């Protein structure tokens, strides 16, 4: 059997030059003279300069026509110079007599300058200095639609999130019987996945290497949507929620499952099965042309009709990409029209205070005619297979 081809983990100059050209087309269409990208994730998206954000402002200037340039603090000069961008300009330090963003705007010399993010204080200071500044969601909206290269990394990330759940399935029962804690279980499972990722994709992405994070929380703590693993030892008959996020090349995916340790009661099985029905309703509703709010309503309605309305604590999902939570959202009030290439989480949850909790997570990729699910664990492990020996 042949080994599957590994996707490109780090995109090259041609990829980002095409992206800059696409941004320039949007800039021209909007009538801007240039775009000053200040959000660190948007900088990564637009040019591939993976860096560690700090209080020191860092910007990417994309003119309507011509070559982009990076504006960085002096301590980032060498890292910036190692990118494909030939024009790197530096300032010494922050704070400074002239705010770095004012310096960037002056260097840009654009008559009508767009920015992605800007504080009100800086807006006033820029206006007082004679700069005509407008905020624009151009790059945020471009990030909504993933390229085939980005989707390939999402799929690979989902496989590693699934692998972590397999570790939880295999290790949670035996470790709990030995008196090991939630934190012990999580640490062992994450370590196994990190070792697998190191073997298979290596430490090739510098500070943004492949990574996996997660939570494991049980019993009454499972009733907290953002439970914090601690020294509590899971007990027989309790639910145990594992929520896992993985990223490869900076692109995120999520997988999650709820297990029962030992024997599952009819009440617990009904909760497990209802979360699956909710997940399926979300998948069925997610189609190009509908809104995020409509998908959320279709999915959560399953929980409400089953009588679990008082135990619903959050929306059904959010977009995934260079951030593990980003826009748009499958949530009330988000009227964004779903398009092919969008990637979302699907997170049905039932949380019964002081008793237990249930949450499952799939990653969903919107296609022209439906949804692709790169997360495979839940399909292979229906509720009856998530009752673990104890």
C-alpha cells in the first residue's frame, strides 16, 4: 500500500504573491490607495510572515499597485528579512516618540489608506496628522474561504485531533482505575499525539509548528463548557468530555467526544444520542446560500425539542482557520451567507449543572453541494462505542 502524500506544510512565495495580488484587486475595487495590515493573524494570512505578536506594532503595507513591504521593530529585522518580501523597514522600539503606526502610515504615503484594526485613540491621532484612514474587513472576509492548500492542512490537523481522541478512548479507563487524574489523562494523550506529529511532519514550522491542545473534564465538571482539567480522578458511571484542537502549518481543526466510564444509564445514552442527532442536523443544514444563524437554529432545535433547552450553553459552531475561533459563526444573529470553502466546528452540547455534561465536536468543510467531515472519530465511534470499560 502506498503512503499518502503529505500536503505542503509551508506555502511558498508564489502562493503568497498570488494572495497579495488578490488583496490588491480588492483594494482597487474599493478605491483605496493601499492597505495597512495591523492584525498579526492577517499579516500571516497575507504574506506568510509567522511571528510572535507582542506589544510592539508590526504591519504589512500592500499598495494598490506594486510590491508589499513589512514594517517591523528592529528586533524582528532578521526574521522579516528571511521572508520573500524584499522591502523591510524597521523602527527601533515601542513606546517611542512617534507611535509606530503613525510612522507606518507616513511611510505608506497612500491618499486613502485602509486598515484592518485600529483603536479610536490611534484613529484620532492619525486624523490629526492628516491621514485619511478607513477600517475595512477585506482581509477578514477573504480568510473565510479556504484554498485547497489550506483545506489540506485542515484535514491533516483533524486527523491528529482524532488520534488524540483515540488515545483518550484507550487510556481514560485504565488510568482512572489507577487513580490518575483528568490532567494525567490529558497529558498522556497529548504527548502521544505530539510524538506522532513530530515523527510524521517534523519540527518544520518554527514557532508555529504542528501543535495539539485540549481538555478532559469529568463528572460535575463536565457541566462546565470550558472545564479546566485538574487533579480530579474520573469515577465509574461518570461522563468524561474530551475536546481536542490541533493545528498543522497554522491551520486548525477540532474533534471532541463524550465518553461514559463503566455502565451507561438510559438517561446518559439518550443524552449521547441526542448530541449526535444535533450534529447531524447541523451537517444537513450547512449548505451554500443559507446563513450561519439558520444553521445554528436548525441544529440547536434538536436539543430544544428533546427537552434539553435549559442545558444549552452556547452556539453550535464557529469558523476555523489560522485561529481556532474566527468569524463567521454558526450563531444567532450571524447573517453571513455560507459559501463553499468555509470551515466550521460543529459542537452540540448538553450541560446539566452539578450533574454532568455532553459535548461532541466535528470539523466541517463546506463544499459546493454539502459538507465534508475531515473529523472521523465520531463516525467510527457511535454512542455505544463510547462507553469505556472501568
